[in-house]
C-alpha cells in the first residue's frame, strides 16, 4: 500500500507540471481561447511562443479585433506563471513571419514540443451569397493559416527529436453542418482532414496530432446579434445549433477548452493521435 501511495503521489506531481521543460507555440494568443491555452500551458510548465495579428483581418469581419494590448496582457499572464514567453504580432497568412517567429523561438528556448494552431476567424452568410473576400478571409486564416503554422512548426519538432503534440483547433462546425457559415465550416472540416493526414505522416517521429471541436465558447468571435439576424431570416437554421446538455443556457468558458488542450499536449493523452475531440458538453449528440 505504501508503495502504491508513493507511486500515486509521484504520478500526481508529474501531472501537475506535465509540460515542465517543454516549449509550446500558440497562434491567436492575444485573447479568447488562444490566451487561455497559452496561460494554461504555462501553468503546466511550458515556455510559450505566442502569435496574434492584433489588428483587423478584413472589413468583412464585424467583431472587434484583438489589439497589441491584448497580446501584452497574455504575456503578463504567462510570465505570472513563472514561464518565459516570446510574443509577436504577425498574421498566420504571412509565411515568412510565421517561420521567423518559430525559428526565433527555437533559438531562444532550444526546442519546440507543442503546437496549438488556434488562430481563426468567423463570418456569416449563405454559401452562394458570400463575396470573394468573405471566402478568402476565412479560408485564408483558418485553413491556409493553420497549414502555414504547422509547416513552420513540424520541422522544428522533428529536429528536436522529443516527439511532441500538435493540437489543431477546429470547431463543432468541423464535424457537423452549420448553415449560415459554410465557408467557416469548410475551413474547419479541412482542418479535420489535415489533422488525420498528419497523424499518419508524423507517427514515425512520435509526434501526435489531434483536433478539438469546441461549441459555443464565450469569446469575442461569438456575435449573438449576427446569429440572431441569420436565424430571423432563416428560422430552419436554428435547429443545427443545439443547446449543450451540460450547460443548456450559456456559453462555455475558454478556460474549459484549455483544460482539454493541456491534456492533449501532455503525456497523459499519449495513446491519442488522429482523434477528433468534441468539446461541446454533449451538444453534438442531438
């Protein structure tokens, strides 16, 4: 019994600092889910490389963009966890900027173990009524931007030789129909395919790749007024956006999603790769 207690205590200590000595790259880190992920990974012991555009992405997006002050607050919160952080304002669509940040982060911290491809944008409109800019913005940030993030990160993770974990932030819209934002859904379904392909391609290097699929997270991206406008014009759409059985009358918090990201980043999820994790409090079972 004493031996079992000692083993359990040691295991608990490992879990409490499950990412000690590791380095995580988080995109879209200035606020919302990205900030929550960066801070939670730091709390688990990781130093953090953080990226956010901190500026308007497109005139087609109607919600308020992140600011340099938001990113500075993320830096403060990561440092408050006792970890180091390299933060930079950059667009995930800018391949050279993303590559420079990863290279600078590896030079500063010595390795890269975790990549959380979180940066994303959301717009509304029926598919055939979308403009080129609406389509290109959402696909460019969510899908191409994630690809650029991973393309920059993966060689550094392979070179480190420590295996590692990639967490792709997709959406409930990446596993089910969400009428009114088909371009967003197309980008998030694309991330599901990218995840599953990379899980196979990176297996020989011990790098795991999983996607998470959050639903109704309380961040600035969620615009209840825009949603209500779509539903008012097209009432049938509302049935594709079910309540959450565990939280039927409210959004979930970004910190709750970060709990899942931290688990996927650590060794406790070591048997998972090529897995889609629904972070939805049961909504997708409707």
